[in-house]
C-alpha cells in the first residue's frame, strides 16, 4: 500500500487511523434509522482527498468485521488500484461492457474482509456506460456479496457521472479540503446531489491543521493512557 496515504492498516494506532474509526462510528450513528448498504464518497473538485478517505474508511470498516467491497467508479482518474497496489488490467469497465463477470474482476487486498473492484481500462464514454442498466445490476449483485459497498467517484462538479451513481446508492459523503475547497463549490456540490435525489449522510473536513491546544490535549491523553496501560500490565 501507499505508505503516505493509506495508514489505517500500516499504523492502526496512529492519530489518523483513530480519526477514521471516529468517522466509521459517526456514519453508523447517522444511519441508525435507515440501513446503508452502498455509500458513495465524492468531493466538489479534484485533489481534495476523496480516494484516500474511501480507502482508509474501507480498511477500518473491514477491521471492525464488516465485509467490504470497494468499487472504483472514477473511470477518468482512478486511484484505488494505486493505493492498494493491485493490478488494473481488468475491472468495472469490463463488467459494464459485458466482457467479464463481476466475480472475475473482484480482487483481494492485504486486509481481510476487504475486496476491491478497480476501474479497469478507461473508456471514452464513462457517463454513458455508468448510465446503463448494467450499473444497477452490478450494484444489486454487490449488495448480495458484501455488508457495505464503498464507491470512489469522480468530483461531482467535474463530470455528470456522480449524479448518475448517487441516484442509485443508499447514501453519499462529501469530502471538503480545508483551506482549499471554496464555499461556493460546496454549495454547488450539494445542489447537484439534491437534484439527483441523493441522500447526503455526512461531510468530511479533510486536511485540517491541528491547533496547539489539540496537540497538548492529544499528547496528554495518550501519555496518560499509556501510563495506565503500563501500570495495568504490572498488576
């Protein structure tokens, strides 16, 4: 895996990994009244961290015992095969075009309970492919194979693909990058999701700098926790 971007498996006790576990719990509480089987992660624009968020969220959900399938629906700039270091010689596009079955493109990862469907070859007409009835059939099939499906999609303000996919999933998460994503872009992204009748279950503020107070509290908490753990070990 990419050590810089996917840290929840390589360093599960890191502060970053804990943040993703908090995100996992928040999503569980926010959807307690309605079961979520398929969750789309998008962002207003590019380079705002949606692919990294998707990968790490998939890992912590799998670590909690859920059967997770991660689906890379970014058919223009896919990232999941790079993050998980799996081949991308076949994938979603092959299933959409009827050349392969879903079971043939489902790939294992180094994380138990987590499988991935990469994008496959990049098509000239991704929006048309995703708008086909085959997409709905694929999601129905995936629903029978996993407890949760995480979908990495393109940025919603860049292409029409996201509106197509968001209309057939159970929920959407919007990733916003601190000090980069403009407020107007966030408003436009929400409007597009609303027009697609998408259910927004939450937002993620990514790359926010910690304050000095947070660092002090964080260091104090973990130092105190480790002292208790060490003392308990001596009993």
